[in-house]
C-alpha cells in the first residue's frame, strides 16, 4: 500500500497526514496546505520531534513546527484564517492560527471554519447488516466504507450486471431495520430526503432482477453529522471556482469521506492547474474505491 493510500485512509479516519496521529489529542490535524508548487521543499516537525517533508494538500498537526524552505505556502487553519508564507518562513501550527512566526508572512481574507471530524462512536462502522459481503456479486457499490455520505442529496450507484432487467435496492440503519427500498432500472439513484439519519451507520443492498441466479451486492457507510454538513455547506458557499478553492474543497471532502465529491473538486482543480500532488490524491481515491470493487466511472 503506497503512502498516498495510507494517508488517504488516515485522512478519512481523521488522522494527521504529517504526524500519523489520532484526531483527538495534541497532534490532531488543524491546518491544510492549500497551495505549494511541485518540486518545492518544506518540512514539518511534530511536537514529539518527528520530521518529514510536506506536500500540497497535506494536513498539519497541532503544535507542529513548519519550515517553508524553498516553498511558498498558502495554509488555511481550522477557524478559517488563511496565511501565505514566503520562502524561508517558519511558524508553529495551532488550532487558532500560526504562532511564533518568522520570515515573510501575509494574512489573507478569512473564510468559514473548516468542518471538524465529529464521527460519533455510534456512527462508526460495525457489523454488516444482512451478513457478510457477497463475493462474486454486484460490484462498485458507492458509497461503501471508507466513504461516508450526506443525509440529503446522496446517490447510490453500482456497476450494472449484463442481462439484469432491474434492481431491488434496500437501505437499512445500523440495526438492520429497513429505512427505504425501491426498484430501479438505472445503476444510480437518489435517496429521498429524510431517509438517512445524521452521524449514523447505514447499509444498503442491491439485488438483480431478471437473472438466474440473482446477484447481490452489499455496502455500508456512515453519514455526516449535522454540524459537519452545515460547516461544509458554509465553506462551499463562500469559496469560488479557482484551482485553489476547488483543491481546498476536495481536501475537505476527502477528509470527511465524501470520495466522489472530493474527486470532482480535485479533477476541476487539476484541469485548471496541473499538480502532481493533486494527481496522486486522485489516484489514492481511485484505489480507495477499488477496495470496494471497480470504480463505476
């Protein structure tokens, strides 16, 4: 497993990409490197003395020390404060913003706060409702862990099976109780508003009709909390369509586990401004979805 896959999984789990530390505690991620040129060198040293190079879209842990080196950095901190650091700048990361700064530093316009990862214990994935994943069944179900979903506006998708005339889709809560079901001829459909519950585990199955034997696929995911969804929407409303803003939204959605939305934003950012770091994150998303089956795209 490459570093990018490991760090993508860590990002979704709320771990600090630079530190490899847990979401809770002194080294939780509180800032994001939004802009940094390919080939530039900057370093991050965590509070316990671990040092490594950083790249664009890396999350920076609380109390770490950053040295910009040959890089010009645009960093956004948890409360939405943004700073541009010139080459040779140094600063300590905190949840409030940069501290102990040295070198060229410029404060920029503030944006809404970044969504915090507040995945409650009851929302963490548990035993699959309806049994184990069925090997050899329908593939490419999305969302599926580690992906998460919004309560409203969520689409379910899967790779269609040749010869199937339609599909039975069933959505359940974490206890296996049916919340919603439908029959569709399309390999993608929207879940009506009010069905999914915030900050909660869900599972869903899709079964072919018109095939003998029938094929089935099973997936599970957790939903965002109301506070996460609200903060995310405020951030989306404020930011524009620039490569920097789309990269920021993509990194936030990846951290929240909204893989398809993250992909959309990062692809838009790369189309405007080619970036090897953004390309590697897109490859990581492809691989993450590959753990659940072929990418439906």
